[in-house]
């Protein structure tokens, strides 16, 4: 069975979308970091913006490993995803 609870049909080719997986990973990283920052009482938007603008990881708390996790994704990829999300949401 697949994740949707349906049986696999071995006669069909399954499509692998690396771009969607990358984008979902970025979303999960941002949500994790947001939660960690909020738990520590920080304004997550301000802290993330500071990190993205300056590249200084000190803007991100080490709480729940958030600093290491956000550094696992290239800053430019996070910025690209944020711009894509904003512009596609404006349609």
C-alpha cells in the first residue's frame, strides 16, 4: 500500500518529483524553525528575515536544533521558495 492507502499497481510507473520534495523540505524546515523561535519567545518572522538577509545563524535559536536544521538548506533556496509562494499566492 502507498501513503494514500491504495494498493500499488506494479504495472504503472510511479513519478518521482524531486522539485516538490525539495520544496516540501524547505516548508518543513521553516515550520520547525518558526516553532522553535516561538517557543523561546522570539518573533519568528523578524528572526528569519535577519538570518536570510545577513546569513548570520545567530538570528536562529539553537533550541530544538533549529539553527543546525535551517543551515541544512541553502539560504538562496529558502528565499526562492518564499518568493515563489508569495508570487503564486498573488494570482
